[in-house]
């Protein structure tokens, strides 16, 4: 799995309080009875979390989550309202997510990072495990929570160590970006939480694209470099040049060495981007982007199954760097299967049921956001005519699912007027699952409706 854009990071100082919360409930006094990690009660933080999860914090008490780390997962909740501060809860019977537990011999190949003996039932012995961290060479631990774009209910958990000895260098916090290290430096035993949203996105350059960029920087005649590229590298380079990566990226499959901070394009390539794209597109025609066309493309059954598994796991990204024609067709087939099922195999606007007339239409177009390409909430089942009207911006959908026809775009085509008139002011029939997100509908309108 490739690194993906980071949306938010939380850093928690692993002091006595966090130790008691994560050590385990087997110690029956002194704060060792909790099955959650306390965070904050500040409105700014709660509003940010509500926006992140797409809920109203004044109505929603908790949000179910999946905690994930490099080699494991666990269930839990983000709790907005309780007798305590907002917190991250885990399943009591299963205990603390393993990635935050102590272990007698942690290593880069284990789930755990923080050294110590787990399982004490005596209060003084449990306390001593935290007091002995420095003597073990672990330095100061920090618990981390990473939220990636395109994952509605998944949080990635890690632990890092500040100033560890060489035996624990594999978990050194210096493996994280400077912005994350700065967050950790602002935490203390009495101010345990720091958090920050991150604006990240675009296409991350793979090894072949990085090599091609270096060649373009060095070559007096860029055309010779483009002529030497294979189709996969050429299309990946074009995808990157159209949307260069920015912000922070994180690879969920890696343990501590999981962060990527994209480099900036050189001034030489930035100034020549338009000409380079024209040359690449001439040599390697672009992969079809429209949904109706994509549903006619060749699909690989193994890829379709893989994309369906991604959807089921809440991972909705399809990197541009891997998007060949076969990938596009396979991704669309997996996406369409889920979206059409959610809408009962019929158009959400016209009610048409004939399968050959139905399209799983992306709300935010495939070409505009590689991180939500498989998100069922970014899809609506439409029949061919209204799909074309939606794609071109003739038909728009408000946040409350009201349909609006932009009659200025229809012009004097009376036949088209007659076809679209019955739907103006009506509402889209909602699905049984994967309801369209207002955020996505707003982004679609911003793409097709010029600002006033």
C-alpha cells in the first residue's frame, strides 16, 4: 500500500496519566481502571473532530472507529460526551490496542514500542514500570494518532520515543516530520495533548517518477527523456505533474519509518510543466476519466476483487501513479457494484431499472481526488441521460438532495427541457447505504458552477 495524505495528527505525552490509562485494568486502584485515553474538552478540538467524522457533536455521543497499526487492528470509539473529557475508547474485554501496550522486548518487528513488564496487579509495581522507562533507554514515549484522507472511520496508531538509546533507534521520534516533532515538543506531563489538521493531497511521486524528474532536470532536451519512458512511467509522471503532492503522507503498512514529506518541483520543471504535459499526453494518451466510458473498459477480475476488499475495509484511494486503463475499468466495476446495490439497481432520479442504462456516477469526479475514488458515499446510481446532465453541470444536487436544473445551460433545446423538467425541484431517492456526503455534493457544485 502506498503512502497516503495525512488529514490530522494527535500527539499524546506518555506521562503517568497516559501510562495508567493504557497499562491495563488489572490494577484495581489509582486510575488503572480506564478503557480509554483522555483527550480534550475544548470546543475547538471537539468541533474539529466532529467535522472530521461528519457528525454533529451536540447530537452524537460517540463515533465507532477502527484502530489500525502496521500489523494489527482493533475496534473502538471516539466519545464526544461523557462524564470525562472527550476520549478514544477501546473494547474493554480486549484491552488497550496492542500498539500502545508495554512489552518486555519491543522491536521494529513487534506490535509494541514501549519497553516494560505488562500485567502487574500491584499498584506500586505498575507505577514503577513507567518510572523505569529512562533507565531502560527508552527516553520519553509519545502516543500518536494519524487520520488519513479518504478513511471515514479509521485512525492509525503508533508510539515513538524521544532521545532513546541505540537499542531503540528504530522508534526515534526523529523519524517523523519536523511538524510532528514540534507538536511533541509542546506537550508536557500537564498538557498532554497536541493536535493539528494537515492540508495534504496530490499525487506522490514513486521511484520511477522521481528518477524521470531527475533526468528532466539534467537533460538539455526534455523530449529525449520523454521518448525513453515506458507507458506506465509516462502516465504516472503526467499524473504527478498535474497534481504534485503537498503536505504530509503516511504509509499505514510501515511501522515507524512510515512518513513521507513530498519534495517541491524544481523551478525548471515548474516553468516547463505545460509543455511537458503536452509532450507526454501526445506520446501516452490519457486514461478515460468519465464513469460511463470507464464501465465499458476491460477489467481484471483479481483487481476487481482487490478493490472490493478495499471498499469493505474503508480504504477508498486509487493512486494516479497506478491508474492504467485496466485499473480504471477494474476500479469502476468494483465501485459500481457497491453503488448500484446501495441504490437498489435503479436510477436515483428517474427510477430506470434497465441495467445497461445505469451508471455509477462519481460525485467528486475520478480525476479530481484519488483518495475517495472508491468511496460509495461519493457515488450515485444514475441513468445515462441524467448522468450526462450531472457530469456536464446541467443538473446539480443540493446538500439536502434537491435537484436543480441550470436552464441557462439547456438553452432552447425544447426536447432536453421536456426530459429534465420533471426532476427540477424534486429530490434524489436516498440509498439504503452509502448516502451521498454533503461535502462531496458541495465540491461537485463548486467544480461546475462558476462563482457569482
